[in-house]
C-alpha cells in the first residue's frame, strides 16, 4: 500500500456490530458477536474487490477481540485497519481518563489482531463536537496519526459547525499535532448536510453524490466516504427484539425504518463511485497532508 500514490478520494467502513451496540444499550451485556457481521463484511469485500479498491476499516475493540482472524484477513487483503472505540460509546459520555484507557485498549486489540499499526481513529457517532474537541489531544497522545471524526455540519447529535471541511494538520493545545480528515458535506436545501454517508447518502440520487465527489476533486479535496457493514446486507435491519417495553419497541421500529430506508442502494453507489473516481484508504492522504500541508492552530469552542 505504501508504494501506491495517495488516492484522490477516501473510502471507509465503520465496522461495528449493531446488535452488540443495541444489546449493550438495553441490557448492559453485549453478548457474542453477531454472525451477520462476518456475512455483511464478505459482501463489502466483494464490492471492493470487484472495484479493485482498498479502504480503511475503522473497527471496534469488541470486534477485534472476538474475531482477530477477520482483521488479519482484511489487513492481508491490503485494507487499512483503524480504531472505532471499544464498544461504540460516544466520546461525550466519557471523561478524558476513560477515553485514554479505552483508546489504549482498542488500539492494542486492533494492532495485535491485524498485525499492522493503527494510524487512524474515528469516534463512534462522530461524537467529537465543539464541546469535546479536547478528545483530539487524547487521540494524539495515544499515538494516532490522524482522526476522522469531525462532521462539519450543524446537527442535533453531532457535528462541528464551521469546522474547515478540508483535511489539515492541526497544532493542538497540548502542543502535539494531529491530521483531521473531516467527513464530506455538501450544500442542499440551503444548508450543509452529510452527503458521503448515513441517511442522506442513502436518500440522495447517485447523480447528486457523484456531483459532490466531482466538486471535491475540483477543489483539490478528498471525498471522504463512509458506510457500515449492515448497509451491504440483503436482509432488512431489525433490532426490535432488543428493545424493552411498548415505548421502546415503537422507538426501535422507527429507528429500523430510518436505518433501512434507501439501504439497498448503498452497494451500488459505492461500486459506481469506485469505478468513476480514484478511491483508497485514508492513511496515505493523511500522511500526504502531514508531510506537505501547512499546520493550523485548532480553534476554540464556540
């Protein structure tokens, strides 16, 4: 991978077991890894193989500890392996000491399983916001070269409104440096929305997403795309059995509806973009930014 030129655009997969996450939320016991995760990741690998593209897999510690053989295989196929927290706990739910301990544990598990250094980190739920920017210092202290957690939008749950959408190397309050690789956003309906993953990605037409990628190319900025294994599954996502009580089940049905809406379009969109544009993992682009970009001072919370 080091011999290849840095890709123009970046493709990433947040490798998490949604059933474990929901079990932890409702029962406080994550239980075993779902067999569906491996099946869904096989479909991800098939799409990437047919498009001849490598990606960054941001993997949770629970997946790394339960199935190190999967990480070894993904790394052997040439994919970059990064960290996605241990059990998908958002950064805003942790103190700095807890985050430091979690990152150390997750990085150790991911590196032991994959046999390669974990250079990148992505916070669960893109939970690095203006009020949690302190987490970037912890990420750098734990030895990561880059972060890809910032969504430069205004959103009810996540987002750093006004953050520079271009990848940059930042000087942090601790004096350490870290490259930030923000997720791509585009203007729609008069505001910035996440166009490179999630609900908007599933609802927008291929043409709209393609135009956003082409615009990034014209600006000399990578289109940072993300997706999830369950979006490649032929079966609908259903976690209503994990919710307790009538209200909990109603909320779970609503979440399942939102999660499944447009989900079956994702493999085709990813494959189409990979055929039309030059995609690859985030690491080479982040290193290019680190080595050749100018350093900025990280802004203060608003």
